[in-house]
């Protein structure tokens, strides 16, 4: 045992419910036992080990006749769990029994799972080129108070952003996640190739000497290069990961990976900032809603855009919204107003599933 604490006392409350490998000092395993409620030993049956208790700070096992059979008076730690060594009294205090706690492994982060399944464990940020850092994009529309309310309410492990551009909103969410000390991964789905307006504006803006969305090099947008560089320079590559795909492809990919047990969770929150064309936004809303489980939150911005407002309003009429979750969000952020079951604040809109 590591960190031997002979003589250290334990209490029943901190042991109850824990699962142990029950064995001998020579390393052989006898069985697996759970120190269950009311002194019961579960998961293993032998007349010599029928019940347990803590007496004067020491763990003891009892037989069917309530006689003490093992006293575990040596306590330590093994791989983060409890470890005990004790005398088996029926053998004349010669043979020692051991208990090693079986510690459940922490759930693996979805970021790590996706990095393995999509990139072979290699982070795209390893190829970030600092010469592509670009802080010229005007702003992110995300409102910190709204995002804090969503984080406080949902406590998400998986935040999915659809439509990320140069990473401004993802970086902003990462900052708020870390400030709240949440274990949230931000996964960004975007083809990083620009939209109709960006392509239409590219050459006029270049000729006018303006900042450009696409900033073409060799005939292709450099949006992805600048996204990688911006996230890397922000220091948030530890909780942000891109998926270079359209919204529909990316969502279908996540569902397939879950079905194949290559990831173990789907998003708790989806931030949608992708299509702004009427009908296309509606299709994305349907696909995102299908990806969310009960208790999930779908959030977006650009409510002032006619196409976005029309599709979000129309979509909200077709689904059952979560009144309890809406109430919790309103409590967390009293500035929300409501438009046909859609929560609104300064261009941000939310739907609770």
C-alpha cells in the first residue's frame, strides 16, 4: 500500500457504498464486495464475511454468527482509493486479508474522444501558424450575462457551436467556462469556407483596402488557418476542438459516432450561428433539436435578421418546449423577454427542450 496510515481511524459513513477487491496478502483475489447499507456485505457470499462495521475507527468483517472474522487495522491508498490490510482471526492472526477499492474511472472528455476518433489523437492546433492570428473580425454577438445563465442552468459537459468563423464566440465561451470552473468542452462545427456575402464582398473589400472575411490565399479562404491561430494564441485549445464540416454533416457525424459508441455523449447546449437564409435556418433548427436530449438548450443570435426570426418563430410552434427549464433560465437571467415561447435578450434567442 502507498501512504501507509497504520492506526488511522475510519468511519462507516465514508466507506458505505464503496466497492472493493477482497483478497489475500499474496495478491490472490477472493471476490468483490460492496460495503452496503446497514452493515450488509453485497456482491459476494461467504459465511465468514456476512456483515461489516467500523469499531473504534477500524473496519471489521463478521461471519454468519456475528463473530469477528477480520480486523482491518492498516489503512492506505492505492491509485486514489481506499486500501486495507487486516488479520484473518480464524487463521490465528497469521493470514492477512486485503481490500482494494475499485475506483470508477472519470468519464473521458468528449474533446479527447473526438480528437482520437477524428484526428488520431493529434490536435489540429499543433499546426496553428501565429502569422495567421487575426483580431480584425469586429466582434462576437454573444452576451456574457446570457451565456452565464445558460452555463449556470445547464452545467454542460458538451457545448456545440455551429458556425464559428474565426473563433471569437468559442473563445468567449471558453473564458466564461473557465471562470465558472466547469468541465465544458466547446466543439466547433464549421466548413470555414465563408458564406454568400463573404464571397461577394471579397474583391470589392480587397480593392478598397478593407478587412476581409475570406482573405483568400491560392484561391481558398484562410478562415480555418486564422481560427486555429486565434484559439491557440488565446490559450483555450485545451477545451476547444474544430470539426471541419457543414452543419448537417457535422451533426450526422456526431450521431453516428454515438451510435457506434465512439463517443459517449451528445451536446447539452447548441449555439447556432450558421445559416441565415430562410428555410435553411429552419432545417438546421430541426437537425439541432433532434440532437439535443431533454433538458438541452438551443441558443442563437441575429434575431434582427428577418430570415432567422421567421424560422425560429415558426420552428418554436412545432415543438414542445420545457416550461420548467424556461422558468429556471428566467430565474437565472431576469432580463429575458418572451416571444411565442422563445426567450430573447438583445438579439439572443433561446429554446429549451
